[in-house]
C-alpha cells in the first residue's frame, strides 16, 4: 500500500492547485453561516476532493498515467485529526452538503496540533499514541493559512492581560456542483503575555481536542468564540454595513454548547465598543444577539451538558464576560417570571443560567438563540417533553427538529463504487447522487432476483476486501461467507458494546455446550476508540480483545463465530467497513443516543439494522418497517420511567436467566483468562455512585438474543435478505445531509438553499 512519495507529491500538488482555484473563486456577498464547532472530522482531503471532481477532470488522467490506485492514495493520506466522533463527522457532512448546495457556510474550529490519539492495541489493551497528522514542520499539505484574517483574543484582566493571536487555516471542501466551502481551523500565533504570566499556558490552546485540563479547555472555548465573533463583526463593518445589520450578514451557529461564550462575547463587544453612550445600548445589543445566534443540542447525557464555574470565567476571561452572563441571568429571570405566570418557581429556577455558582451554558444558549433544535425526532421530543420542558413551555416557537444526515457522495458513491454503478445502471443515470430522493426508484427492483444477485455479489466482494484488511492489520481470518455483524462507533457505556460482548460470551457457551448448536456463522466486528481517561470503556476494549483470542483460537467455536476489533477506527476505515456490513449494530439504551449517524451510513449501503428504538433508528424504522430492521429492547418511555421511579433491579434479570448469569459471572471467574470486575460491578452494583446497570444491559439481554436469532434465521433466505437490503438503500434518501442542510436553511438559518 505504500506509494512512491514523489508520485504522491505530484498528485497532491495538482490537487492543491485545484483547491487554490476554488478558494480564490469563493464569494461572500450574501448572508453567511458560521458553524462553530469544537470538532470536525473531514477525513482524507484527497478523498473528499476526488469524490466530487467530474470524470473529465484532468486529475483522473494523471492518476492513470502515474498508475496510482485512488484507494491506496486515500489510505496513505493522513486525516486532519480535528475530531472525535459523530459530532465532528456531522460537521464535515454539513460542510460537504453546503458546498454541493451552494450554501454560504464556513466551519470555524481549532487546529489541534495533536489530534485525538491514534489507537494501538498492545498486550490486549488500548494504548494511545499521539496522532501527528502534520508534516515535520507542523504543516498540513491541504491547508491555506490566512494570516490577514487573524484576530487577537484577550484573556485575563488588569496587569495579567494576555493577548493571543488566532490565525485561521482554511481546509477546503469541494461540493458536487464544483463550489467550495472552507473549514477555518484556528491556530495560535503571537502571544503577548506580561511578565510573570507563562505564555505556554496559552500555547496549549491549539494543542489538543477536548483536553483534560479544564483551564485550557475554557481558554480553547473562549478563543474559538471570540475569534468568530470578531471575524463576523469585522466583515460586517468592512462591507460598509452598520453593526445593527450583523444578523442580516451572519448567522452564528452554536454547535453543542462548546461555543456558547460567543453570546457574552458579542454583547461585550457591542456594549463596550459599538454602542457606548447609547441609553438603549443593552436593548440594542440584546436585540442583535437574539437575531444572530442559533443553537443545536446534540445530547441529553447530563455529564456532557457543560457547566462552568462563574469564578473561572471571571478570573480567566475579561471580567466583562462574567458581567454579561450575570446580566443575562438577571434579565432572564425578570422576563420569565413576568411573562410566564403558568410556570412554577421550580420550573423557572431550572432555566436559570447561573445556579449554585455554575454557568449552565445550554440555558444561556436557549434563552438567547432564536432557534433551538435537536438532531432526531425522538431526541427533540425528549428535549421538549422532559429535559428542556420548562423552556419549551415558555418559548415553544423556538424549538424545532432537524434530523441528522450523512453525505451519500462519500459514504455510498465513493465508498462503494460497485453499488454506485449498479444503482446508476438501474436508475438510468447518476442524478441520484445529487438528488437522493431518486433512490426510492430502487424499490421497483427489490423483488428482482437478478438485481438481488448482483447486490449480494457486490456485498461479497466488499466483504472479501474487508477480510483481507483485517487479516493484514490484525492477523485474524474472517471467512467472507460469515455474517458480518458490525459495531463501529466510540466506545461508551450507553452505546452498550458490553451487551454485544455478553451475547458473544453467551454464544460461545452455547457452541461449547452443544457442538451441534445450529448457527449461521457470524463474525462480530468492532471499531472505535475509548477516551483515554474513560476506565470502563477501556475495559470494554480489553474485553473485546480478550474475546477475540478466546473465540478465534478455539477450534470448535471459531467454526461458527469470529471476533475482530479493527484498530484505530477512523473515517477511512469507515469507508472500508461500511460497504462490507450485513448487520448494523445500533444498540444504545433507548433515550440515550441523540441521533447516531453511523446507523444511516450503514443503512445506505444496504446493511440491515439490529437496533433499539433510539435516536434516528426510530426514523429508519419508520422508513423500512418491521421487515427491514430487527428491533429489540426497552422503549424510551420505559427507560425514562424506570429512571424516574428508581424501580429497575438488574439482579432480577441476572437471576432469572441462567445463561445470562453465566455470561456475567465469566467476567470475574477467570474463565476469560482475565478479570473484568469493574464491568461486573457496573452491572450488579453500580459504579461511581450510579445505579446498578444504568444502561439496562441485563434487562435488554433476552430480547437482544432473540433479535440475533431472527437475524440468523433471516440470513438463511438470501433472496429475502437481499430484498430488504435493497429496500434499505432505496429508503435511505431521507438520511442524506443534503436534506438536512435544506432543512437548516429553511427552518434555522433562514437563507435560500442553492442558487435563487
Ligand atoms: C454527540 C457529543 C459530544 N453529542 C461532548 N454530544 C464531547 C459532547 O468531549 N466532549 O466534551 C464530545 C462529544 N457528541 C453526538 O452527536 C451524539 O452522541 C450522536 O448521537 C449524534 O449523532 C452526533 C451528531 O449529532
């Protein structure tokens, strides 16, 4: 897979010239969206560019002349390591669809020198190796630093004032129509720190994504927020517009709460620099702010909803930022009590920005933004009915839902060329790549046995490719006639990789107890990283790697089952794994996964979903129905009711089902050759002060086992399977990020989609 470096450089240079041309041709004469996100995960720039270049672009000829296979080219291309999971990948999909739909958006983020770690497996455990994605001088080949657009961000107060220059570096994304949007990833430039203040503290701002040190993290959030607000104001005034016109020139999109400090930063700058001396300064500033910001919520997990101590904000940032937040809180209380006699004081109190000295970022965002949205129907429903109910009662018009989507061009057309060709042949043209609603026409072919056969052939070829990759990377043999059952996502307790593991242990016991146990051979394939400090998640990785050994090395068991964990799962690996998947594991506890987007990418390639009614699975189910998906598990309202009443007892499920009990006991009785007592305790006693089995793994186990039985029985009917697989592809158009971006344009950003 190694490509001659000189050839590589030649291709890159050609691509870079092309990107350069696109960037030079960009125009910003209409209202622009600044999508402000702590993370983005575009994947290989070479892939992102090639996938949208027309077939007659000279680059293709060049690749041919140099005899370079583009898949090798992509795998050898370092990914900008600026993201960590679905949140970052969604940002990249939005950028791609905006480029395609000619929507004037740019992504603002930080340019982390070391991205999220590279994952290595050493002695059966995850080891984090720093991911150096830049060259030895710290540069990335496909970025364009723009020092003339730098902004100075100020920290601290009085004699401790520090000024940090933030310099945007543009990473381009070409759309299918040949337009371009950019990601402005900011790096730290010059730092002016007074004597006695260590400038290194500020150098860390662009070192690492979601860094553990909370002081640095707050500085990162403020740096990104302040840079964005200052850029928007500068550009508004440079156009000769008045500051009051800011909301007509820009929509500032707070993507999760990480960029919430844009709100007090904008108020501060307006009051102190633009509206000084005006008697109605606050009202004007507030009016501008409330017409500028929108906020998207991506999670209801309490631990991810940011709260910052007010004292930290006051001490580390300009003191006026703290003052703005206090003032927002005060006015908010006044307004809410005045306008909402129907709400109880407890409800009003729950909406406060400042509670017990902590600044609740989401509350500030919701109160200020003119639009607040969740990312899947059920997620938005839970926000409105439960988590943010008081807000919803007080200001229902603000709320809307925009279900996530993914770029079909990357995850279908580019990742699965065989399927792309088949679809294009069946539909008579490739216009479906731009107009994804056309995929529906595939429904006409779901019963056609020759189409079914081609479909299965394509899948089989992809499975062989993935098997070869796994063999090369991990030394594990996966026969390509096994069911490929895939769970690829961050390792998190709520995503329940542990449930998948317990099922594997259960099957292992069944096969050993009964060598004639009837089972369609299945390969359980995993991919995903655990945060370096997340002990339970790292234990889950250790468990999967243990199961790999035990299962694959057992001559009896390995005839019916294999386990493989692909190391260092990232966007390029996703492109390899997704087209090769038969069964898509989407098994989070109902109500915990806001949306999920891997579920969409897998469906799009014809994998059948085995999942709970959680996140966007609910909408996938709406599309494909009972036959197109394997449902199991508690429903969200049941989970929420157990949680509210505290009446779930994991011991009941454990004691009732001897096979489950055995599987759980094996975590600690030595039969796996290692001890997983933390996971065992999590299930039966609760860890870190939480209730036992807070994600209902044991409760859902039986129903999960049953769903797997259905999967295997169904797999024995290839024609039926192929039919449902084709239906899944046909019905995936709804999950295109083009549809998502169109909805954002209409409901949230209030700008036209595409050229008017
Ligand atoms: C999502 C996060 C997230 N939601 C904080 N929230 C983080 C929040 O390290 N941090 O501080 C990291 C990540 N990530 C994901 O967003 C949801 O879990 C998915 O369900 C959703 O599909 C995705 C995109 O909306």
